[in-house]
């Protein structure tokens, strides 16, 4: 959803990384293209909080292997945790040329997702990472991220707004685990 014509959604903060306030993020392809063409980082990005666009000053943005960023004045994991799962925005004007070139998969938002004959839910969002796009699906009240690549997609039906996958064994089980399994040799309790 685009709450304001002056700002455009460029991604989403996913989860904290490490103890020093870094946050993993997924960025739209057009914003990654914009970053690649710039000689300096943007001074700030915006988060939509309490119906306002709040600027957060950028310390670093890394996009080499996975996307992560750090904001000024967010120096601990505890300080970064409330920012998880927030949408990220940027001023619309510098991005206009990149938005026109965008070859995105956002048309899939709202499509019903099937693994074989089992309906999993609808695509809620698309995450754009440097090497892969992921579909966010809420399945059994859990967020499941499904890779949008040709190895797993068996059919996209635009008329019925349906996408069929053959998911790797164990992918859904991985997301549905309530507690992580700790191998016996790593168990520290004696």
C-alpha cells in the first residue's frame, strides 16, 4: 500500500542480525538498482510509524550477499528489535526513472498458493533479495517464505490468480517448528 505520493515503498526490515543493531532487509529491485548507481548512501530512509513517515539516518547498507542495514543511533539488538517487519520508504522523486524500469513480481500479491493440491494461503508480499525473490505466505499462522524460482513453480494461472509449487521436502516443516532442534552434541545442559 502506498500511503503517500511523496514516498515509495522500497523494502521491508526483516529481522535483527548480531548484537550491534544491524537489521536484515529485503529491498525492491528498483531500489537496489538505484543504490548501485549512486556514489554515496542515501542520508536517510523512512519508516511508516503511527501514520507518519519517520526518518532514520543511514549508517551502512550492505547488499553483497544478503541485504542488511544499520541506522545511526540504533546500536544494539534491543534497540533494533521494534523495527523488525516494518516497511521501508524513500522519497519518490529520485526513484522515478527506476520505478518505470521495474520488472517486478508484485502482481502475484493476492494469488492463492498451492503445494501440489494443498492450499497454503495467499501471497501477502514479495521480498526482493539480491539472488532470489521470496513470496511471503501466512500458513497456519506462521510466516513462510517461498523462493520464487523456476525449480519450484509448476504453474502460474493469472486468470484464477493461483500459483502452484512443488516445494522441497521439509520447507514447510522448517517454518512450522515451534522450538528449534538442538543436536545432542551441542546441548550444553548436563
